[in-house]
C-alpha cells in the first residue's frame, strides 16, 4: 500500500511539473489576424473594398448597397424613406449578415449562436477573452497585442484605393471613381461603424450583472437611460441646428 501511494504521489508530482509551469504560447501578430476578432474585422472590410473594386472594374458599382437614411424630422418621413429604399436596406442587411457570418465561421464560432443575434441586433460579439493572470510589469509585446488591428485595414484599404485612383486623371476621378467607388465605400464604412458600435452593448454579461443583486442592475440601467436622454438633448435640442447647417 505504501509503495503504491508513493508511486501515485510521484506520478502526480511529475504531472504537476509537466503541466503546472506551462503557459499557453501567445499567438503571433499574423496568427491573430486570422484567429481573432480584430483580424476578422479587417478581412471583412478589405473584402468589401475588393468586391466594390471588382464591380467597378467590370463597369458596375456597389452603390445599390450604399444606402443612407435621408434627413428626417418626423417618424412619418423616416418611414417613407425606409419604404422607398426597403430593397436596398434588405440587401445591405443580407450582405453584412453574410460577411459577418463568414468571419464568425472562420474564427471557429457557431453560426447558430451568431445568426439569431445578428437578426435581432445587426451584429453580435460572441467571443470573450479570458486571461490566466495579470503580469506585474507589462512587456513590450503588449504594444503589439493591444495595437488596434483595424488601423492595418485602414492603411491597406487606403493604399489600395489610392493605387486604383492613380491611373485616372483628376477629372475622371471626380466623375467616375468618386461616385462609383469611393463614395459607396464611404457610406458602407459608416454602416460598418454603426453596426460595430451598436454591437458593443451586446457584450454586456447580464447574467453576471444580475448575480450581484438588484442594485447594480438598477445602476446600470439608470446610467444607460441617462446617457440616452443627455445624448438626445445635446445632439438634437442643443446642437441640432448646428449639425443641420454644418457645411452649408
């Protein structure tokens, strides 16, 4: 019995020595561009730019997707604009849904979890990063880890469009490239920002929040309501006239 216990303890010690000090290797920057959400966002954006260029090079345009709501001051005006461009909005929804679904699938996430939330809130964030611990002193590699990867996408996309436009004169650029390529991409970029920022609230861990009691839930809800009210008053009532006349 004592021998078997000694052998078992020795085996456990070996197991602990083999696994206890092991830490998962951190993926490199290029691997992060493939396996993490930042990389997925870059590929979605660059893919959209590439599709726009392919259509433009073939004599078409992606302007059908680049729909933007007109200025409105009543629900009726907004409803009429939505009805007039409903096919465009549906196409926009479907295309972005497909792009985000492909990105989510490439990241190894389950579409069954993503698609319903996307239908409900346009885009969802389904991945939570978990850290094993916090280092006492951050290393230089943290700059690479925390570097916003979408900046790379902006640089590449800007360089690509610049290269495309370099083959045209200024007159052709303003007459052909801007309305058929640059302007639609600019509108779609705005939609992408709206979808991404709108999805930030979907990362709220309501279950964890509710587990702490009623007071944090009330405080969180009150904060959201206050932000909405203050944002509305400032943007519409206080600075509404300024924004409406800006650039005129």
